[in-house]
C-alpha cells in the first residue's frame, strides 16, 4: 500500500468507493470538493482503497471524506492517511466531523470533541411555519462585487478564510441570498445541488430569526424535493426544522485539534458540508 496525492484520475474510483458505502455524494460533489482542496489516495496494486481530503482556509483547515474500502479496513490505512494529512497541515487549527466509529482514532491523533452536528433532511416539506422578513429586513440575490465582503463576514463566524469557496458557490449555487437589515448586509445563505437533491448551507447570520428567514425563502418551491441542512446542534435551528418535516437522521461529532474559533457577532447556522464544514 502506498499513499499518493489525489488527482482527477482518482475521482471515478473515489466516487465508486463512497457509493459502496452508501454515502450520498455525486461524482460532481467529489469533483468540487477536490477542486477546492487537496486529497490523498491510498493505493494497493493499482486500486484505490482509501481517501482523505483537506481544505486550507487561512489559519484553519478542515478534513473530510475519510473512508477506507471494506476489504481494507482493520489494517491501519485510515490512520496512515490521517497522519499524512496532519503532517501536511502542521501549523493549522484543525476541524473535522466524526462518526462514532471514527471518534476513537481521531482522539488518538489529538482531536477533542467540541459539539455535534444535526443532519436534517426530507423529501416532503410539511406546511409548517415559514418566517417572513421583518419590516427592517429584506432579501436579494448576492452580487459578484460583494463576494469579498461576504467572505469576510463568513470568517467572523468560524475563523475560516474561504474566498474561493464563496466564489464557487456564487458560480454554481441554485440560489445565493443576502439578508439585509436596515440596509446593511446581515447574513447570507446558499441553496445548491448536493447528494440526493439539494443542500442549504452555509447559513451565516447573527440570530436564529435571521436564519429562519433565509431558510424559509430558500425552501420556497422545493415541496417534494429532497432537501438537507447540516446545523450545529447548539444553534437552536433543529426544532424548527423538524416542525417543517426535516427530520434529524444523523448526529456527527465536531472535533478540533487546536483552538476552536469563537464567533464574532455572526455564526454559522449551517455547514456548507460535513466535510468542508
């Protein structure tokens, strides 16, 4: 077994690997994730048997899409992939989202638990409460000339400097909404294709009410479609999502190696994805 830098030629095999594991990722999701970050591939006799991807977001970095083929599990391949990635990311504050099965490995590598993520999804939205903008609030599509400012706003939420991601979302998302409060930018959220249908995230704003306004608008017209939102369990959005018919189906564990960021007047009410965070 040897570990090599992942490239486009590995995408078909990586996609096939996650299909066998029943992960929802499309090949397009893999392609976007790799284009925004870096990856490692574990190879054995010319066959891809494991992957890890990571993304450098300024001082912070995230890791995800850590998986090993069923036939190769129990051989320490996941640990070797992670150790190689951690060596490349030395000096960064690190974040990942773990399954209960993977938590022990990450703890041995120095990660500590800081919270959980609630994965909500559904195919049939209930006719529940929709939250409309207040008199001082308005919604509009994002504009290209404000992407730098939106990236800076997102950095205040979680410490990650991600202008390339914001630009990619602007180019590829189905909808990219900005919330204004008293004519000032107060937050934003994206609706994009992912997995079995649509995902909403990131959601960046200051209050739960603002997050509900953004989600309500993005859900409009999606009745019958598959929709997914990954939200921090502590942010308070989950109970309302359940009332809308978006049941919680998973609860991955947030883990850090280093110092977690303290939000500065805005927070991330939803991830762009569990991998990229």
